[in-house]
């Protein structure tokens, strides 16, 4: 089968394109951002003109909602479907679920889903007055393009909202020129869990994915927010948690003709399940970890998903853990530091190896199982080929593991992480640890039954 994979902003789907290639499918990968053009070089075939390849492709896959700094892949996907093409991608309305947080909450409320108190602002002074008049802990969530600067999301800690007031005043001085709007959402204590499903244009494909994001930079959930440092997950049926959250939108998504992955991150406690935010696209590195658990042909699944052909999603019936291995200055932007410590850094592996897949052979041997690429490339060197860091972001690898228990999945994952020999790399060593307590609470509250 022939797949055209499109990254119209940052290069995010190199690993999926590589997986499709390794399964024997024909793949062409387009990357719009000049800074990311070399990502996945040597792993997949590239194209410089994605529109020129649409007629060639059996299936077109979009990776995100962004076209540069604008929301727009949903409109492109809708346009291509109207022309008769099979597309994995959203619609203008589903793109807005991520870009306009207030509208997303309104949609959930209209479909009977409980939400936390929230309000949107365009002026910092008005937000400060609101918090002072309604003292409580709040979460600050930037809106629009600047929401991609993940470290700007702030979770309040003080019961009177005093720290939120301080942060708002600081943001006005340092980010007021870019942060055109933001949402204040009441903070609620509980278990943070994301409900994720693949939608085929008419219905959710079973099983449903339940994943746990780890966004802070340091172990113990400390430090600046990043896009993601690691994820743990499992698959299950249409349980109570799905029914009370993402499942409530099945009819609306069918009306939209949405095709692809859609994720709803929630805070859950004994009183209810409260949505935090949508990801109406693939999540990163969630899709990488999901791929690792696929026991069906990835290409066949997405080919059928794009056509509503009753896609067969056969997955590993256990737990999985994925860890991002990153390089300085991630998650910050500092060209001098990146150039000095990380640009073109060799990605070396040691210890026992998997094989004999020729696609994995490098000058240093064979890459261990469970290793996936993000910001990486493969170049020809004397004696063979070498993996190197690529792009500008400092996120070269994701390492995964599986097991019948979350502990077993963690052990396999971190044993594989231990084989990564990359100077200056760092990662969180606690991904999946909180499941022992969180899983017990979710079961006790009745969300994870059959």
C-alpha cells in the first residue's frame, strides 16, 4: 500500500513512516519546517511536494492540526476527502477542539459531560481581578499558537490563587506580546488519565486506549512542563471512564466524519471525571508507544481506518511504558547550547541486540528492540550507517517496554534505556510508577470495569 505522510509544521511522524516502510509499504514523507527537514533522513523516502504525491497515495496521513503557525490540516483533510481521497486527519471543527479550549468545554457540556469551572481571558488585568474575587487554585492554559510553548502551562498550588496572580503578572511582562488569550480552569485533585480512541469516520474502533502522561521535566513531576517526557498505557473495552468522557462525542464525531486518533485528558476522582483538554490528532510520544503494542499490520489498520472498512485493531493485552530520551537544551531553545552539545550527536547502543533486521544495522551493531526515532536521522559513514540527532528540538529517541504488569513493562523499558549510550542525554526514571496507586483508585471508583 502507498502512504503519503505529511508534517505541515514540525516533523512528528517519522517513526510511524519508518514503521510503515519496515512493514513493506511504499511511503513518502513530507516535512514543511526547514529546521526539521533532515529528520527521518535515511529511514524513509522523502518528498518536497506533498500535493504532487496525493494522486500517487492510497492513503494520506496528517500528523497535527498546525500548518506552520496556523490551524489548518482539518480543512485540508476535508478538502481531500471531498475529492475522493482516503485521509487520516480531522476537520475544521475538530481542529478547534485543541485550538479553542473554551469551545471544546462548551461542546462537552452540550453532550452531557461534566466539566470544571473555566473562563477565558484576553487581558491579564481582568484575569487577576477574577482570581482575587474568586480565590481558589487555578490552572493557566495559553490559547492559540503560543499553547505549543508547553512550559507556559501553570498549575496553581495555593488555595487562595495567590501564586496564579503572581504568574499572570509575570506572564504579562514577559509574554504579553505573544499570549493573546488564555484560559483559567479550576484545579481539581484526582488521577490524571487520558482516554484515547481511533475513530473511523463513523465509530470508535475497539479496544480503547488509556494512557498516563508525564509532562514535567524531572522525576517526581517537578520542573518545567514539556510536551511529554514519557507515557504509560493499556487497552480496554468501553468502560465507565470512556462512556462518561470521550464516548459521549461518538455521534458528533460521526457527523464530522473524523478519522484518526483523538484523546481527551481528564482528572478523575470519586465525584466525577472532568476533561482537561483534547488532542484531536496523534499524541507524541503516545502514538509511538501505541505502535509498539500493535499486533496487527500498522499499514493495513490505517488503510482500513481511513476508509471505514471495519479496521482490525489487535493489540498487546498488557501494559506498556515509553520514555523520551532527550538532549540539551530541551525543553528550552538555546541555539548555542544545542550546537555545542547535541547537534549531529551520534546515537549509540550497547549490550545485547535484536536482529537480524537489516534496517536496524548501524556501525555500532544492531539497535535494541523497542527503540523508536523522533528527532533522528541515519547517515552513511565509513563502515556502514550511523544514527544521529537531527532537527533543533533535542528529542532523538523514544524507548518502550511491555509486560503483563506495569512493573514488568517498566523493567523492560528501562533495561532498554540502559543500552542507549548518548553523551549528555537525560530522561525521567519514574515513568509508570504512579500506576500502582492510580490504578487502585480508578478501580475503586468504578471507572475501569469490564
